[in-house]
């Protein structure tokens, strides 16, 4: 029997009343909700209303989702629909001020590129899940190297008690392990760029070559 995916496990637990699972769902997918809301250029109060409504809708539907792994798509679609509903309400109630420098938002020109947002959210989620499955050494090293601004190899080596010359090769091995995790393999197709097999993951993880 195929084990349930991390998202399916979260959905199942949250549907049964696990507050920690619900909190994790909200934390993971709030960036997706905010990204879709932002593209529709809603006023602050309306954006907050949409954000709250999306989670209320999910509470109502959580136990009825046919495919738990489709949750990101459900959230993105519901958010977009709520944004469009809010925009239609605005058009009925708010006159356009021709002196304003802001162009009026409309359901037609505010439709988000939902596929792009969903793909980005899925990639971030896959990277988070893959990152959790790495060894502690890899998690610590990659987390250090992803800092902004990134530290020097000398500083990382001193903090982690690693020879400076081993940091680069270890980083490459960790990224390769990340690329091969089941979560990342589902979404990232390895494409050789300049002979390297981990460029696709490396670029998206924020860990650049030093």
C-alpha cells in the first residue's frame, strides 16, 4: 500500500481536529493565498477579508476534499474566485476616479496566472519536504549557505568545524540528495546545464555557487 503523502497526512489529521495539523496547513499555504490576492490589487481591508474567507471555506470543505494532494490547487482557485467576487462587488459600489493615477482593477484584467502561482507553491512545498528528509549535517550546512547575505566559506567552516575545502563538495552532495528526494523528484525534472545535474534544484533553493 502506498503511504500517504505529507499533505494528505496533514489534511487527514486536520479534518479529525488536530490543531497542530491545521496550523501547519495555514502556515504552509498562506504565502500562496497572499500571492494570488496581491495579483488582484485589492484594497487592504478587502484583501484581509478574502484571506479570512479562504480559510473559513477550507474549514467547511476539509473533510470533503476528494484528493488531499490537490489542496494547493483548491486553495489557489478558491482565493482567485474570492478575489474576483470582491472585485465585482467593488465595481458595483465604487465609482472610478479619473484623477487617480491607479488604474481600476477588474475581473478581466486581474485574473492571476494561477498555474504559475500553483507551480511555484508546489515547488516551495516540495523543497521544504525534501529538506526535512535530509541529514542534520546537510540541513545545517544548506541553511547556513542560504542566509542573506551568504556567509563566507571561512565563517561557515569555523562555525561548523568543517575544513573550508570540504564545504563546496559537501554542499553539492547535499543538493544532489535533495534533488533525489521523492518530494522533489515529483516536480523537478533533472536537466543537464553545463554538465551539472543539480542546477535546477540549486537555483530554486537559493543556494548559489560561491
